[in-house]
C-alpha cells in the first residue's frame, strides 16, 4: 500500500492544461421571502368539493366568497391545472354564472359553479383547482410554478355503472395439504351487449407472513365471452401442495372489458387456511386426592371448527381418552353443539344467489365427562383433534 500511495497522489494532482476557466457565469440571486401580509386573502367556502357524476351528467354547486380586507378585489374565476397531474378536469367541463366582477371591501358574494362531464369521459378521479383571483405567491425558484392565493380544490369522480356482476369476489376456505378443491365464480351480464372475459393468474404483489399459490397449483376454466343477459361460470381448481402450511393466498384478474368495472372490482381474492392434522394427542394430567367428583370439559370454542371444503361441519370433532390410575375408563359424555348462522352479508352479494339464504359461519362442540368418586392418583386426559384448529380443557375437582 505504501508503494501505491505516491502513484495515487500523482494521478489525483491536476496536470498542466487540465484546468478549465469558466467565464461569464450568471448567478441567480435567491428570491426574497414572501411577505404574506401584502397578499389579499379571501375566505372561500367550501375550499374543497367532491362530486360523483356519470358521463353526460352535470351538477352545480355554490361557492361563497367573503372579502374581509379594506380594499375592493377583482374576482375572475378560472380553472387551474397543476402540471404533471394525472386525470385532470378539462377546463371545458366547468362554467361559472359570473366571470368577472368586483367584490367590495367587507362584502361577500356567491358564485355558481357548474360541472358537466362529457358523454365520452372515462371513469376515474379527476382533479383541478379553481382560482378566484389572479394573485399568486411568488415562486422561490425560477423553475417552480407560482401558486394562486384564493383557490378551492375540486375532485370529480366519473363513474360508469357496471353491467357485469361477479359473485363471489372473495373465496375463503379451510383445506388440507395434498388435496384438490374446485371453486365456482358466477359472472352475470345484465347488459344487451357481449363482454369479453380473459381471467389470468397474477404474481404476488406483496410478500407477507403467508405463502402464495403458484401457477402450477391453480387451473382456471372459463369461456371467452359473456353473452348479453346471461350468466357464465369460471371454475378455479386449486391443488394444495403436500407441504403447504398456514395461509395460502392468490388473486385472479378476470379482465372483463366492462368500462364500469375498475381493476380492483374484477379481482377475485383466494384465501385458504391449510389445516394440519396432529399425529400425537395433547395430554393433561390431574392429581386426585379424596375427591367426590371429577368433571372434564373439552370444547372447541377456543378456536372453532373449520368448515373444510367438501366436508360437513359435523365431521369437526375431537377424540378424548380418559386414563385413571387403574387404566382407561369409558364415560359417555354430554355433547353440546353450537352453530352461528347468518342470513347474508351486506358487503357481499346476497347469499341466496350462490349458497342459499342461510350460511353457517361458525361451529363449536363441547363434550362434558363426569366421573363420580374418582380413584386417587394421577389421571391422564388425552385429546386428539379431528378437523378442528384448537380446543380448551376445563377440569373441575370436587
């Protein structure tokens, strides 16, 4: 390193003729700070307006302008578009009932603003500002665009009612590793025209604490078109990997050319919870000394019984084995079953369109074992779950 140091110093030193002298450099002085006291600030109400219109619709609203200053102000309303903005309101969409007038000191007035969306406008969110005077705040640099002082913000959501209805948009299920499941997505066309359909498997957009299904695990069967006033079905076959654990997720984009459907409205989310069967039972030991009664209560209320695809909820259960100091004893339990049933979900299409009006959303089961005059010594309670995520154990010794 010591031998290389002189060579590095020679390379870094400037050589003759390598220095270029720059002449006639113009230095732009900084813009002085804005004196806000000299600005004429009006009171604009509302200072923000949000409209939702269909193509071809129009709507008017009133803006109140108050002049709290001691001088008259010229009011000249106009549409201001901020550069580099996406989905901006076209100036031709907006008109004013008054275009130029003087607002005297300490007075207030009203202006009616009319927004008319053209019939060929695309759906989306459009924005702009409405400036009521020509006064601007000086830009701090020559490259920055001046900002108007007396403005309000206008947001216009142009929306087209969708003609295609999708049900369901969310598929949630409990599955077992190594098995294959099939789900059906119903797509109804309420219009008198044909729409095209091209569902596709999407790559994960976010990697979290769960796994994503791969293309090898999902097969989609669907027609290419949706005829007028008809319903078609998209079949999604999912092969759960034999090594899968925890949650599996995926998103299917239907790619329907209905202008009323945004991208997120035609995405079907799949959320699968992989149920893993244990191989060994859970063991709880109890020491009994001169007790008159032993009550054991095992319940799936703690986590609930999953509704596994293709199975009845009655298959959700657990095996209980009670071992006294002398050996296994047979006790017939008292069984309590609890179901939570809904008649639909206000955030999803009515259940009667797909599964009937009633839907079982939660199932739990409780078994109560009672042993009179239990034998002294160590008792073992073994619980092996069958199609349930978890359970609770209560032991009462009297």
